[in-house]
């Protein structure tokens, strides 16, 4: 099975092949930390978290790097509003980001570089661009000469003649027009301004531009060319276009093989953004008692490249959907004991493995079969009986007679030695009940082999029957062995039922450019089946499906859901939520606020973690507003 991804650069789906087999270098353009994250940020983080999880499940060793833009005009403006510093604003909202992502079950990146921590790399890259003739200084600033890079526009599909001046960055056009050689040029380094942080450089005191930081971080942390560069669709132009121009002008190599972009969250068809004032933060949504997993589900139900419209009805629908999945994920805790499942079954579920691919396929050669040609032929003839229903309830006497009859029929054309081997083969074929052993082997004996030795073989059969009949007392062992074989058949049936059905369909969906919605359909199918079986167990005391198969279905549901970051915990895990009184919670919240005011963020984090361990979620208000809390 091949993983195919839509590449923004080529505007087509392509088979994914990493630069180094089995390893993936992935960079995601993260948030500018000047406020709490809204649902648009949540979508991007959830999508790329799910992509990363899936790649890891498929067998890739993924190195995932995500940046924080911690110096920007918006951060500086917020610092002025709060009479604070850029560093304090950035640090506060970085910590808030981690709190939000933890609740959304977004895994930590392998590294979180910041612009202010990458200044040496930024200055080196600007110096290289200047030496190669792609950058020029101008009155304390340094600009990128866009027209010097002939491939500018290849990611977005835009042409310079169609663009308007000033579309190349965040800064005000009027401020820079007099310095630029060309209105399309954008800033790599900005000269120092009064009241703003600045760092020394060869071009004077100043700070980096917006686009250069990501180019420098990719080169310093991952290398000159990476496998996947991800971000929101709103970053295709100008940010990612400018990244390509900066990086490839220096290295002469592609910055990334695949460019992946998630669609925007919209409200009434308009992009959700802080500038438009139509946004809702993750914290505000969770304070409405929205389950974080319902938020993940809301995000993953849409094609990741397309816009998704936010509404209360959409969130309500996602909540209902999560309740269905949650019921399936908790099936074991609600019904496992009634089905004879052990604690080990619940705590150590079987891992769901992907269908064999070039990434995870074992390289060792398969052992050669020790079966002879005629044995292989027999097995092939018996294959049609694999799907027939299993027969139960044979008595000891009936089972013995069936064995004798099977031998007799089989010996219509083979020697006694060969007949015993036929029986061994027949009994090893899954789902083959005794009655069909008779038919299958009888057909084999009558039509596949010569019959010239029939009379001699009949005499041998009679002798064999007398010998076996004298050992009738051993029949209980036969039944016991048969029961063991039946249990093995049940276990094998469960394994065969799950693997080619649910897992392959799930993998096929996500291999098609991360079709999460279709993959979720597989999860809902399992969850609904488990819910039906649970209802039968409660009201009728039994299930239609064998408990071993139900166990495998539950294992599969849990395993596939984890790939999407969807996890449910049994209620008993939250028993400590009521351990604190409201007064005790308020006292801890007040202590935490005092620690925050004193900039003792370590103590504030410790108190927050203590509250979360008790099932209490705290949400900080904007700009020093009141901290709210609720029980999870």
C-alpha cells in the first residue's frame, strides 16, 4: 500500500518517498505567541499531530520540529498594551499554548525553536544571501531582492506582474517604500527602533524579519532539504513563498520535497482570525464544557485541506459523535468482566499493526514450505471449505465414527500412510468441521488418486477400526483435543476477522492524502457494533458475536483511535475530581495567581499540575483577567 499526499508545490497527489528511507524530517510553522490560541490554531495543531502519529504508526521515524514566533509587531503591541515586555508576553502565551495542547492530546514536538533563540543562524543566512547577491542593506534594514530569484511564485502560482506592491510581508508599505529597490522586496533584518528590542549585527542594531526565522530554523535543526513542510493555507503566500526564495537561493536545493497545507476554520464563510474579531479561543470553547476529544473529532471530520465552518450545531454534532466513539472505547470497562476478560486484557491490549508496506515489511526471507506437492494440492482443494460455518455438539461416539468414516472414504484411493497425512492436513485447516472433512477428503480420494489399491486398503481400514475401537476409553482425550482445536479456531477467526477488514480500510483511507473522515467511518462502524453487543449483553445476558472477536474489535478500535489522538478514560480515573472542596480550589487558584504575579512561573505550573491531577482545569483570563476553573 502506497501513501499518496497532495503536494501544494506540484498541485497534485504524489507517492510519498522520504529522502532517507524510513525517516521523515517534518517542520510545522507554529503560532505567533501574543494571545491565546483560537480554534483555527487548534485545527492546524490537531491535523499535523494526527499526520505525525499516522506516519509513526506506518513505521517512519519522524523528527517533528515546530517553531514559536516570539518577536513580532503584534507581540510588541501587546507588550505596550500591558505595560510589559516582549519576553514576558511571549513566555506567558507559550505556556498557555502547552496547556491548551495538552488538553487536546497534541503530542509535544521534538523541538520548539524560537526566533530569539535562532539569531546566530538567522544572521548567517542573511550574510549568505548578501554574498550571493540576493540581499542588500538599506539604511539599517536588509531586504531580499525578489526579482533575483527566477522561481519566485512557484509555490503559490502567482506572478510578480499580477501582484500588488506591499503584498510581501506584514509591515506597513509606507514605512519601507523609500528604502526598497523594488516594491516586491521584503525585509530580512529591520533596523532598531526606539522602545523595541534589538540585537547587534553586521548591518547595525535591529531584529529579524518574519520570514527569515523559519528558513534559518529549518536549516539549523533539520538540514538544507526536508521531507515535509507544513502549515496553514494562509501561509502559502507570502510566508512559505518567501521561505523558498530565501533557502533555495543559498543552497540551490529544494527546501522541502512536500508542502502540505491545512484549510482554515471559517465562521459564516469568513476565515476565523483575531484581526476580524470572529474567533473563539480553545479555552473559551472548553469552558462551555466542550469535551476536548469532541474538538479533535470536529477537526478531523473535514478534509484537512478544505475550509471547515464553525457553528454551535457543528460542535454539538461532534460531541454526539464523540459520545458514540467513547462508548465503544470504554466497552471493555463496562462489559469486559461479564465476558470473562481479565485485567491483563484491559491493560495490555494487542497492538494494531499496519498492513505490510515497503516501510514496515520484514526484510527476512520467508521460510520455505516443507509440504510436498501433493500436500499443497490437497490444501488448495480444501480451501473452499474455509468459509463454511462451524459445526458443534458432536458426541464422543459421533466424533469417533466420523473419524473412521473419514478415513474409510479417503482411502478410496490412497495408502493408509497417505490417509493419515490427509487427516492431519484436514484437521489443521481453520473452520473445517468434521462433516466437511468427510466431503472434502472423500472428493479427494475419489477423484484425485488412483483406485487400483482399493480392496487392499479396505482391509487395512477394517484393521485400523478394530484397533481404534479397542481404545474407546481414550475418546475423552479426543474430545478435549477437539475442544482445544475449536478454541484455536475461534482465536484465529478473531484475528482473521479484524486484520483484513477494519485495519486495511482505515489504512487505505489515510494513505489517500490523510482522509481522516473516511478513517473515522471505520471507527464509528466498530463503535456502533460494540454498542449493539453491549446492549444485548445488558438486556439479554448474551452477545451475538463471540467474546474473543469482540475483544479483538475493541483492541482495534482503541489502537486506530490512538493513531488519531482520540482517547477515553474510564470514570474511575477521575474519582479525585471531587476530592477538593470549592473553597480549597479557590485557595489554590489564588496561590497560583500570586505566583504568576511574582513571575514565579515554575510555582504557578506546579499548582496548575496539582489541580489537574485532582481533575480541576484552570483557564487564565486575558491580560491579567480573572482565572476561571471547572471540574473535568
